[in-house]
C-alpha cells in the first residue's frame, strides 16, 4: 500500500513538471493499456475549437476580400460619376453646337433669299436702265431730227393767226412745226377746247410733267405719236385719239393741255 502511493506521487510529480515546462504529456503504451478510453464528448471540444478557428480565419479572409471589393466598387462608382459628368458636358456642348448649326442654316437660307431678291432687283434695274438708255437715245434722236428740219420750221405766231383766220397759210408745215415746237418746248400751251379752257403752260413744263407722270413706255409712245404727226403720216384727230389712249383717264389734264396746243398751233 505504501509502495503504490509512492509511485502515484512520483507520476504526478513528473506530469506536473512536464506541464510546467510546456512539453506534451507522453503516456507510455503500457500505461495507456491500464487507463480506460475517454468518451466522445472529450474529443468534440477540440474539434469544435479547431473548426471555430478555421471559420474565424475564413471569415477574416472574406471580410478582407469584401473590403477590397467595396473599395473597388467605390472606385468604379467614382469613375462612373466622372463619366456621367463628362457625358452631360458633351451633351450640353452637342446641344449648343446643334443650336449654332440651326442658326447658321437659317442665316444661310435668309442670305440665299436676300441674294435671290438682290439678283432679281439687279436684273430689273438693269432692264430699267436699258429702257431708260433706249428712251434717252430715242428722245435725243427725235429732238435732233426735229431741230435739223428747216423746212418744217414755221413761226408759231403765224400758226396762231391761222387758227383764228382759218386760212391755209400754215398748211402741212404747221403740223410739222407743232411737233417741233412740242419737242423743243418753245411754244405756249393753252386754248379754249370743246370741253373747256385749259390753263396756259409752256412746252418745257408740259414735257417735264409728261416725263414725270408717264411711264417709259407711255412717254415713248407719245413721242412716236408726235413723230407720226411730224412725218405727215396721220392727222391731228388721229394724233389726239392716240394721245388720249396713251394718257388715259389719270392724265386727262395732260391730254387737254396737248389738245389745246394742237388747237392753238394747227388750223
């Protein structure tokens, strides 16, 4: 009994020393055979501890991975925000460019219309200028033709006397003289006509009013009418009829003045 107690104390002492030194307890095989096996609960605790440590390590790794992914997602969000800002900026620039383009197109259309209008105006003015030049040449030629015809020059007072005396002293020459005096603006217009008395107006004033109130075509036709009278190709009545058609109702006073001149100058 005393020997067994001494051995037990010795084993406990050695185990205590090994535990104090950190060494794993090594149980000899012979001693294992003398001790009964531990139950399953004694083995579950270390297994749970090992599993908990493994899970904790895995959780830590997953947390680090999640943090890294969150940082990456945040960085991508920042990049997306920058891209959205750039897209918005480019969209505004595109809208401004489109607005300027539309304005430029509208200006171009307006300028094209103005160009076409100016071209038409220029063509019309060129035609008017050509008509005016033709009219000027026609008028100057008529003045030269009538002023260089000495056989057609008759004293206006002689023609005035022929109106009152109803003689043939002026004859056909009085018609030519009437046209010449009209073109040269040297006679006095005004006499008592069938429709009433017209005011006295000189030839220059008559032609000035005729040029200002008649169109180019009307005034040219009037000069041609006078040339027909001057060339003895038509009578006074035919000349007056054509003149009335040329002057029209708007220039009735000019017709009356012209009629008065012929009545004063022709028998």
